[in-house]
C-alpha cells in the first residue's frame, strides 16, 4: 500500500483567461504549481485536457502521481449545485453550464473531485488560512474584472438555497449605469468593477486628462490593468486617482447595506486592485461604510480587512473544501 496516500491534495482555479493547478501537502503548503492559458472558445475538451495535463505536470515536479492525491478541489466561475458536482451556469465559461465537471475530472484522474464557485472558495480560503481565520461571520468582496462576493455565516460558507448567495456585484445602484454582463442595468459591477474603471479611465486618457495612462496603455482599454492604473497615478494622473476614489466610494455604499443586513464581524476585501493600491481602495470604502451603516455598533466594531492570500486563496479554499467533502 502506498504510504503517501491521503496526504496530498490538489487545488485548481479555472479562470476566464488562465487555468492554475497547485499540488499541496498535508498542511496546505503549495509544493508545485502549473499554469496555462484558458482558451475558452475551445470548449470542454480543451479545458479537460489542459487541466489534467497541468495536474500531471505539477505532480511530476513533486515526484508524485495521481494515486498520491486524496482529493481535488476545483474553483470555477458560476453557480454550482449543492453536491459540488455540476456547474449549473457560468457566464464566464458558458460551455460548462449544466456540465458535471467534477465527475469528468474525477474519471480522468481517478481522484475524488469537487467543483465550487471561485469567489466562495476565495473567501473560504481566507477563512481557513488567511485574513478571515477564526471569524464566525464574515463578508468577502473581490474586485477583479467583475465584482464577486461571498458569505461566512455561523462559521460556515453560506451559498443560499440555489447556490448563488453573495452576488454583491449585482446590487442595484442606479439606472444610469451601462448594461451589466448579467443583462440588467444599474448593477454595482457595471459601475465599479475594474473593467468599468478601465473603460472610464480610457475615456479620460483620450480627452487628455490622463496623459500618463495614455502613454502607458496606448489608448487600448485592454492594456489598462490594475497595475497600469497604479503606475499612471504614480506618474501624476490625478484624474485616475479621483476616478478610483469615486468608484470605491460606490463599493462602500453597497457594503454599508450588506453590513446592515448581515451584521458581520468583518468585511474581507480582495482582488488585484486592492493588492496594488490598498490605501486608495480601502480608505473610500471605509468612509462610505461609516456613512451608510445605520448602527453605531457597526461603525465601531465591523472591521475592514485586506485579503491576505492573493490569488492562492481560491485554490487553497477549493482543496480544503474537497477535504471536507470526502473526509
């Protein structure tokens, strides 16, 4: 019998643009990581082949095989069923909608596998290993190309009746916003996601109000990442700094309402924007939360915490969730 059996786990992050696979030891320390582009238009076959190939590569780097894995956890954008086997719907990877992804990966690898929403796994990873560790009630919000949210209630991840709880990016703010990816108008995500910020920043650059950004991006909105926005600010684009303050103020307004309803101990804020410019993002959010929470207790006691695990949170959360499922 292989004495290493039931010691190692794998965490997989299926993003819209890349796939990342990590092999973890019994203490959830990453031993090896492999990554590749996710060419989403290639569909299911490409995704399965690429994901399992990355897993094999990461295992080989550690001198391991799939038989050494106790379980695998997959973090995927979209709504997942209660049994953590099937992607019910995924706007980011629509070809996975209605697909029993966990079973398919499990059949190919011979390893017990679960699939779960990526934002939920991000907060769960922070709850198990990072900034939310030890909290019984926490809200997570992650500022990326979209805005994702998740909830820990009574010490457990809360997914709701249909697996879609925590969609803070689709809180209605006002009907003057561009159309959201969900099809509605007025969503927080359409107003304040990094995608929305980049689009408005490109307009400022085109008007001559953000010359550093124009030089850095060449006017191409696809090149306006969080890092590029920060570089433009550092090079003197005050209009970009003001834009980010206005947008993060909106995020704080929405979070004020969430706090009024949920009554959490803390709000965990993550995502690339927070990583590269924490003060510029977190200070307006804090100010807005203090304006829009109705109770003095909330203002004094609810903590606003920066996520501590970065992009590894989703993989760690998914791997840990697979342990819980197959324990």
